[in-house]
C-alpha cells in the first residue's frame, strides 16, 4: 500500500514539473534545473573601463598640482583653496547625475555621454601647455590658466557623472539574488584593480614629465597628453562590450517621488491628528498614499544622507595628501638615503595605491574574517568609525613632521602687493672678513646686516615703491647702492671686494628663487663679477651628466640651471676646471666668478640652505592614512548596498571624530601660516642658519571621492527596486 502511495506522489510531482516546463517560465525552469547562473563576462569590460579611467585620472592628477605651481606660476595656497572650494560642488552633482540616469536616460547613455565630454576636457587641459609651444608662443599665463581650469571643470563635471553611474552599472550586470556574493566581490575587486592602475600611472606619469621635450627641461605636454589618450581608451573599452551589457531602463523620477514622500510626511505630521501607531514621522506619508515599503526605503535614504556629511569632510581631508602634503614634501630633503638619486614630492604618490591594492584584498579575505570572529570591528559601521579615528592619528603624525620641517627650515615671509624684500649675497673671497651693511629709507632707520663670504642676509617687509639705500654706516653715507622694490617681488644684490672697501650691485630683475625652490632638487646659477671672463660655465656631475649655463657679458647673474641632480659637481669655465662643489637637495646656490680671464676664481654662496628632514618620513602618515582608507572606502560602498542597522547609533560618534580631524587640520594650517612669519635674518643681522627653500601651501581632476562615496547610488538602486515592485 505504501509503495502505491509513493509511486502516485512521484507521478503527481512529475506532472507538476511537466506543467511548469509547458508554461515556458525561464526563471522557474532555471530554478528547477538547479543550474548555476552564468557569470557575466561583460564585467571584464567594466574592469577595463576602471583601469583606463584610473590611468587617465592618475596621469593628470599626479602632475597637475606641480604643473600649476611651476608652469602656470600659481601660488600653491591658491591652488589648494580652489580645489577645496570646488570639490564639494562637484560632489553635490551626485544627486543630479543620479536623477538623470534614473529618470531620463538610464546609466549606459549617461556613461557614454560623459566619456565623450571627458575627452574634450582633456583636449583643453593639454592645450594649455602645448598651444604656447607649437602655435601661440605669446600666449599669456592668464590664458593658459583659463584653458587649464576650463578643461579641469569639464573633466570634473562629467567625471562625476561617470563615477556616479559606473559602480551601479557594474552591479546591474549580476542577477540577484543568485549572484549576490559575486556582486559584493565586484565592489572590492573593482576598487583593487583601480588602485593597481593608479600605482602604475603614479610612477609612469611623473617619469614622462621628467623627460625633456620641445627644448624644455620638463615635458608636461607628454604627461597631460597621455591622460587624454587614456580618456579615448575609456570610451573604446566601455563601448566595445555594449551588445552584452544589461541595460536597466529608466524607471521615472524616483528621486522626485522620494522628496515628495518626505514633503507629504512633514505636511501630514503637522496637519493630521497624531497616530499612536506611528513610531517615526515618515510614516505619516501613508496618509498621502505611499506604501510602508516605499517609506522604509526613503527612511534609509535619509540615513545615508546624514552619512554624507561626515564623509564629505573625511574625503576633503584625505585629498589633502594630493595638495598640502605635496607642498610640504617640496620643503623636505628628496635625496634617497645612501644614494645621489633625488625624488620630487609628487613622485611618491604611487605608494598609497600600491598599499591599497595589497591591503584591501588581504583584509577582505583574512583580516576582516578574523576580526569578525573575535567581535572586533565586526560591523561595517564600526569599521567606518575606526577609519575616522585612524585619520585623526594620521594628522597627528603629519603635524609632527610639519613641525620638524619648519623648525629646521623656516620659510621666508610671504610678500604682499605692498611689500618687497632684498637679499644680499656675500661674494667676497673665502677667508675675507665679513661686511657690515645698513639699509635705510624714509621712516625706516638703518637696519644692520652682517654678510659673511658665501652667505646671504635679507631685509624683509620693506615697503614697495619706496627708495632705500645701502651703506656701511648707519647714517646712510657713503651710499653703496640704492634699491626700490616692487610689490610681491624680492630682489637680489651682491656684495664683493673687502670689508674695508666693499662694492654692492643690485640686480634689476626680480629674484626667481627667493628663499625657496619649487622642487626637491638643488638650484644653481652663476654670478659674474668680471665682465667678459668667460662664456659658459659647465657643471659636470660625478655620474658624467653635464649641465651648462651661459654667462652674462656684464656684471650680473645667469639664468638658473634647470633640473640638476644632487651630487658632487666639477665646474669648468670655457673648458678650464675651476673647482668642485657638492649641491644638496632643496638648496639655492650662486657661484660667484671673479678674477681675470687667465686666472678665474670662484666661490659659492648659499642663498637657501639644504633641506634637513628627509622626504621618506612622509611615507609613515601615508601608510596610516591608507589603513584608514582601507577601512572607510570599500566598507562604505558595501555598507550602502548591504547594511542599514545601527546607523544612527554611530552617526554622532563619527561626527565628533570628524570635528576633531577638522580642528587638527586647522592647527596644521595655522602652524604653516605662523612659520611663514619667521624672519630670514638673525636679530643682529647675521644670516639665519635655518634659512631654507620653502613652498607655501589642487585640481579638480583625478581620482574622485565620489567614486568612493556612492550613497546616492545605493539609495537610487533601492528606490528603483521598490518602484518596480509597485508598478
């Protein structure tokens, strides 16, 4: 009897399966067959897109800050302020691009349009450097700045659109819920692939910049043009897989419905009777016909919106390592220990993405599972909080390094439109007695400086346009030279002869390297005291490299030597060896040439002493900030797609951490500003031994924080799914 019942049940089950197959429902057929959902291999094109996008951004961002400071002659502090002011504006475009993608076009058309316009922006940026070289040699600096920032604005505007939609578009390629695990792994691997590409380009792009082209020592056209080439490859890599993409159509103005839901919830809360069954004010939207499911999704959207506030500060502080940290790095000794190889500050940017590429997969596969087992940072919000705390530690470390730099190498005072400065180089022969000079002028009693051979003394905060005179006596008589400076400009003079009978020459052109260099390399020039003593001064490095400067025919300085390496140099005047000198990182030197054509003499004056604190120290805070990034960035992306609990419990703590980070950052900035007021000369006029090269403390292009902060994408996805269920 039992056997007959079992056979009947098997027959009934077979009939049910046949009926299901006859209905032709593919989802049920696939579920019934138990076959694994095929992996979406078009995701490889998304990875290729990510690589090209990262290469394009890194090729531009790795050199753009230095390009604006050195080639476009912009103040480093102004460059940083522009970036900090425009960054939040472009971040707000996340919602605008999300609205366009969900209500009008869908994600795929948005990405195609952004890719095309992205290329146009790179054309403008590259043209700012290439146009005056090839076509318009008289193009002004102001015009070049306009083209660069016009291109950067176009890049940032459409870059935000790409970053806003690309991560969600990649997630659309997976079938849920069967491929939930594959989708979550996509976020982390996409981020890791991006960092691998960033690491590569942060090495390659500065190297391309360092080659000579078009008669210039630096080839920014090559580095910026490479970014444009990768922008073209972005479009090709993404569009090539178009036939295989899953393209989710627009579902209508979901963002508008969400805001309308919030509006009616507030309105009903204020106008309708109190409902004891409602435990949240958003539930009052039910009076206007909104379903509890849709209201729940909007509540999640509000939670995430609160999260955007502290994260916006976090990423603003994080991206200071692309601006203020680079500025500080140029104040440091770039010589690699035990070598003569010199790094520029912007050439260490590869270190962060390399660590990220290694640490993110390792943490996801090994560290995070262990922490989950021992209940330490086992929720995503706790990882975010830990990331903020580590960011605080990062700025404590960077402040300590900044303090050490400023103590060892204080920067000169910042000149304004109403102030000027004068520095006097001691061109006396080595062993001669120092010369005492007094500078006096209207309402300016004589101030004494003692200039030693090979040293430099300065007078700062002088009034622009006011005549001053130099003398060996406080009365101003006899007058050795007169000086009238221009606002925001410093000028250089040379004292030579003997202490009993000195002579002073004030050079008419403003000083290009007043108390500072803009790279970590040394800066050298020649100053001729004997007219016609020679035509060329060669600097021959110990490795055989030769750099040359053309000497002026009259008394005065030559041009500064471009891109010399640190090391011991042999100097030859028209082929005749005249001496050797060690030129160190960050220092400014003037080689004074005197004597006669048959018997030349040289002495070296140090206008700004070598940097003391080594650039390698900055790798410590970079390592710590990378740990913070590892906790915050991929965790935030996964958080918005997977976890909504415990959010409000931690928001207050995260906000407090953010405020603490901001206070430390302000302290860091305040220290820099105070350091800018350190006088170059000692109280009795002796040359300050701490004087050194210094850059006071970008763009908008590059690796965008919006790619890491995709809250709007997560909310839009949830709203889209709820809208689909309702329709």
